[in-house]
């Protein structure tokens, strides 16, 4: 901001307008700094991205049940892995494989869990696909999430596109 003030003052032809431009730019700088400060002091709350539920209850349930590796949608994978401090590694099943070592860790697990937002259409499609595959599962409800612990490893490529999100 000081450099911008100096540059504007340099090209403005009269001293009076230089002073006006410098004061105006300094005032805008102060307003901008106040807005930035407001962003850093806002109250903390749950980490919510892309309209998925608060990851906190899922992280707690995964820890409680000793579940450490699983699959979920891209945003769920990011949120729960981050929220659990990597105690639970969730690999994305769609959109983008943002960190291949996480996917490799989940692929190496002999029975990864599945994490789906409760009430999403994908939830019903997932259960239908498990039935089609002849795989049983126990469902853990955790806040706005359903965590499925399957009888055997179920990989994303075994499921229909409708069953993953």
C-alpha cells in the first residue's frame, strides 16, 4: 500500500492532488486492514465445505470404533482426514485423487469403511450395490454421516457410479 501511494503521488500533477490521493489511498488501506483483521478474529466453528455435514461427529465415531482407513466423496475425504488429524485416512472416490499416498493406504487396508452423508441419494444406491454384491454391512450413524463397515473390502470400482459421490 505505501508503494501504491507513492506511485500515485508521483503521477498526480499538483501537490494538492498528491496529498488528496495519498490520504485517500491510506484511508482505503486502513479499511482493508480492518476487514482482514475481522476475518482472523471471527469465532471458530465446525469446518464446513461444499455443503457437507460437520466432520466432527464422523471423526469421533471413527476414533471410537477404531476405524482408520476408508472411502468417501472428495469433500468428505478432505474434511474428515483433516478433522481427525489423519487418524482416519479417507480416500476420495470421485472428482480428484488429491493425494495418492492416502489412496494407497486405503487400498492396502483389508476392510476399509465407507463414509456417506446421511440422507443423500447415494446412500440408497450404496446399500443396493452392497446387496447386489452379497456384502453385509454395519451402519454407524454419526451426526450427518453414515459410516458403513462392510463384511469384506469393497472397492470403488465394484460399485455403480450412483453409489459413490
